[in-house]
């Protein structure tokens, strides 16, 4: 298998994810990602008969063992000051988060 994640593609992904990696970390992570892709391709190559159903989970959740869907229920918390005191920055009862810079993706 040739590498699917080239150094150029990996550098672009690192830039998009805003990661700071030294050369050794970058090389290790890119190698691990390529190994994961290799394992996926090996699994895809396993021939399966047409009668094998596609599954997303190894345990069949039949109606008899599936719990009923719960209704969403809003439970207000009366101790908002305690919750807000854990935030690094607040303003008039709201948690202030850093602005996310927006850039165009080419």
C-alpha cells in the first residue's frame, strides 16, 4: 500500500485542526493514520456473501430488547451561580467563550 496521507496532506490537516506538532510527533501521527487506513482496506477486502446483512453494531437490537425512547425533559437548575462560578469568564449570566477566527477553506 502506498501512503494515502502524504506529508503535504497531513500538513494541511494539521493546519486545519490548529495543532502544534514537532517533527517527531507529526511523523508518528501520520504513520499511525496510514496504518489505520491500511487496516480498513484489509477489512474491506474480505469477501462476504451477498446474504450477509450490513450492520452498524455487533449486537442486534430487536424490538423485544430495545428500551422505549425517553421523552426529553427539561429540568431547570436553581443553583446557576455555582455552575457559572466554574466558568473562566462570564457576562450577565452567560459563559463567555473565545472568538473562533473564520477563514476560507480553499
